C-alpha cells in the first residue's frame, strides 16, 4: 500500500495547488525519523517556491497552516517545476509537480528549461530532502533518485 504526504500551496491569486509525494510506511519505530525528514523536506520545499504552503498532511494527519496569500505577484500556480525521478530498484520513472517556483533563486541551464540540481544551494538541499523521504508510488520501501527538474507552465 502506498503511503503519501502532501502540501497545499497557495499562489498570489489565492488559487491552490497540491504537491504530493510518496513515502515509506510510518510506524511507532519510524515516526520520529519520518517527522524529522518531513520537516526538513517542507523547509527545503519552501526555499524553492514563492507560494505559501497552506496545509501539510501525511497519512494519519492533516494540519492547516495558513490561508494567507503570498507576497510575490510571481507566485502563480500556472508555473511549476516538473520533477522526474526514478525508483532505485525497479527503474520505474515517476513525476511530480511543485507549484509557484521561485525562478529568480534557481539556476536554469542556458537555452533550456532545466533547473540545475547540483547548485550547492537551495535546489541541492531540496533534492537531498526529497530523496531522504520519498519512495515510489508502487513500493513504499523503494528509494528514489531525482533525474531532472524542469520549469513548465500551463498551456492557454
């Protein structure tokens, strides 16, 4: 059974987007470590977005955080990061989206929409926090590796 956690992110217009990731089973033995990893991931996520994390949840809990609108006019859910990651054992490729990225604080490879992950900064910190907590949707014990992070938008 897949276990998941998620965040609701508010953009400047008050529109909400979901960011969901899969994680391992949470047990009496693992809960302390999970909560540490979950907190570290939220901190790393907030460092790479402009939107406000309004809610966080993990199987067994849902915590409302804020309904405040972000300060930046560029915090729009129509701009997202598309994360491609692979299961370390199965080799299965999976994706997730992160709304309202702070593009001004990310390094984007010239001539592409690809975010530099190995930036010795906030993106690398996000990646490290993600792989610490994330698992594949198919197997809650399978660790993952981030392949690419790409800036994407909504087609009009």
